[in-house]
C-alpha cells in the first residue's frame, strides 16, 4: 500500500515538472537571481519579486526561508510595499498562501501557516512567459513535512497584466493543490489560513489600514460573519503615500469562504476549507488589484470583480 502511494505521488510530481519556457517582451521582463528570487520588471522597474530562497544554516534563517511568497513594489520599483520576514507576525509575508491546520496521513496535522517544523519549498519554474500584455510565471512548490517529504504538491501560477498609473498591477493568483500521498483536509481559521496580502511593516507602525466591502452594511466588526463575499479591499499608507488593494474571491472556489479584513496593520485575505482525495487536486483562484492612492469606489470595485469573473469563464 505504501509503495502504491509513493508511486502515485511520484506520478503527480512528474506531471507537474514540465520544462519551463522563458521569454521576454517589451514592457515585461523576468530576471531570476538563481536560488534567491524571481523579479518581474515592467519598463525596467521591479514590479513583483517571488521569494524562494532556502537557507538552513541556522534556526533563524531556516524560519525566514520556510515559505515562498511574493513582494509587490512601489511605482518607482525601488522598495516593496509588502512585508518580508521579521517584524510584527514574522510569518506574514507579502502575497502568501497557507493553512494552520492541514490534516494528512490519517490523523496527522501540521501548520503550514506559521511554518512550524514544515516548509514550502520551491522546486522549479514550470513556465515563464512575457508578452506586451501580460507576464505568466508558474512555480512548482512542495509543501514538505518535518522529514522533508511532500504532503501537498502545488502548482502556483501568477499572471500579471499590463496597467497604467495609478494602477500598479492586476494579478491573477491560481493555486492547484494536489494531495501527494494521502487524503488531505485544508483547514484553520480566517486569521491563520488562506490566501493573504500583508503590506509593509511600516503599516504596522502607523496603523493606517482601512477596509471596504461590497455592501455598506458590512464593516470590520461584522465581516467575519459573512460567507462568500465577492471581494474585500483595503487602503494603507507608507511614507506618506497611500495605496489601495482589492482582493477578489472567484465564485468557483469552495463555498463558505470567509474574509479576514479588519486588522489595522493590514494583513487581509480569504480563507476556505476543503478536503482533497489522494492524487486529486483542488484549484483556488483569486485576483489582486493594487494601485497608488486611495480608491474606495464601491461601484468601480464591483465592476472590476465582474470583469474577473468574465475573464475566467
């Protein structure tokens, strides 16, 4: 039985490690610092940075590199507007995905949110493709247990579309999660699981995060009771400049999705639970819109969400 499971896991991994095709185009360009990070540049300026370094030389560095995540940069391409390691809640990092209660191998349960004795390990780039209109990066990521063996095999695709100021970017975040060796249950709670966005540590100091929801009756005090919201948005301030982020939840995601969107330090995102059979996959889809300035226009955000749904039919 164990041999069959190992063979099934190997087949799953084999299906996902197709050779990448790296391309460049006017406007978008990928620049990989091997073993460290992948930059996406727009017109020569860093727009996003996918962080995948692994450093196990000591306990602190092991923790700091235990999960993959993506930074978003300011309009000048000089500084991330997202948080890296360290600071308030050091496991919150940029654009990230995790579950604090992931059950596997029967009744085993581990924490891929705080990354306690487990890790998300980048394996390779499956595809890197840039055109004038968009840039697509697909990464193979193993969610490894304490023995370094994959429990979940993730194929994460980030598609960034060309935008104009004041927009910084629109990104489609698609995660295909395959149960590599046993049935799994993705679980946790809205505070400690799901696909999240964490702004710079500077926001934790100035406590500037504010939130907006599809219905004016929904506030930070009652949003946790809502299910399957189309989107949530926040604004925050860094060095005197304001930013707006809209987080969109695809209707094809598992029902019961809840938004955590009320912390003044700005971490917010969508959480759902799901069970996945061994060898099968679950695909989660989200879209992030990031802009300079504060743009709390509920009608515009709803139209942006409707465009997301239409684009992915």
